């Protein structure tokens, strides 16, 4: 794999650079590609199965499904029960993952928590479990590779940005690039929660800057202002995801003024489903 390219875009009168990790692959792209890097480099015959669990719209799920397909590994994915309507969709991350060969296993709501906790007890040596969101120490290597690519680009830029769910990406990026400032913002919970998640992995370095969202947003809920930023970015020449990127761009536009290299975190494959929800709400 060659280094992902860097694009320059103009947004609200400011220039930004974008590290195009979205272009790595249609399904296995963005930070999920970086986080799965160690597994991608694992010889196919060392494993036979990957197990993971979580939401049925997840970008991580789709990335793992694409990886397993290319590796010839089985992929068992556990979720809470899914509605027939969602199962019948012929778009979105779930649809694509099933097409890539994912075994979807539904666990009753009341049993779910205990079941997930028990998975690791029964697995053999050639089965690997990826925890929800892929917040694993293994992600470190893949983000060091990204850090190296950023250094090689030799841009006269001292600030990077990428949005956070678990914060794994932003944290390991900041640790790998101490000479850069790394901006992030919480897209799933609040700042407090993000800090806790990150601190469980590593002490927070000084060059990591968590921007506080001006307004509280619920994850994966449609907001007109998010659609607005999405459209502006699309006009500027790059499609971003609708769940994480809008919050990050909003924070950057309001709370920074220097030149920034934005690390595209992928997730564009989920937009089709999300745009349909915007339409249903009458926002589009
Ligand atoms: C998973 C994901 C994130 C969050 O990554 P973390 O490492 O969990 O912080 C951000 N953007 C997109 C598009 C994602 O799919």
C-alpha cells in the first residue's frame, strides 16, 4: 500500500489539508484501516476466525468484514436483535458486511452483556477477538505508520485534527507525533468520557488538545448544522462521514485559526443510510 494522498481544500475562507485515508479502500478505509493494520499484516494461516460485537451500522464492523474477506478468515459478529426492516435494506454498512461474508449472530437483549463478557473464555488460539470499536493496543502500530506518512509529506504544518469515538486514533497519533499538536473532539460521549477512555490506554500527552463542542450532540442523530457542514465540505471537494466529521470541523472552524492537516477518518460508506434519515426528517 502506498501512502494515502493529501488534498488541499478551502473552507470558509481558510485553507486546510486533508490526509485522504478515505481513499485507501471502499470498505476498509480511514482510521479502521490504521487500527486493523497489525491484523492485516498477520499471515492468513495464523488465524481462522475473527470475533467482534457492537452496532449494526458500525464502520468497524464493515472494515473487519472486508479484512476477513481478503484474508479468508471467518467473521462472527454479535449484536442485539435487529429489526426485519433493517435486515432488508440494500444499502449501508450492514448490507455490505453481509455481502462480504459476515456471520451475524443476534443475542437477546437480556443476555447480551453476559454473553459478550463470556466470549473470550471459549475461544481457541487461531481465533482473535476485536473489542467494540477496535480500541486495542494493536492499533498503535498502524498509527505509527500513519505518523511516518505525515512526516514524509513534509508539509509546513504543525497541527493535525481527527474526530474521536473511543479516542484511540487521536491518542496514538498524538503519541507518535510529539512535534505536532493534535486536535480532536468527542463525537460519542462528552469530554469527560473521552478522557477516561483514552486514559485507560495511556496517559494523555501535552500535544493532544480536546476541543469542547459548543453544543451537545447525540451520536448518530441527524442535525441540520451537521448536514450543512457536510455539504460545504462536499462542495469544497471531499466527502466526509456524517457522524464524526461534522463535529470536528465545527470545532476547528470555531476554535482554531492556524493551518491544519485533517486526517480523514473514513466512514463515507455509512452516508447513504444517514442521508436517508436526514431526508425522512425533512432536513435535506
Ligand atoms: C470509528 C471512527 C472514528 C472514531 O475513532 P476512535 O479511534 O474510536 O476515536 C472517527 N471517525 C470515523 C469515520 C470512524 O469510523
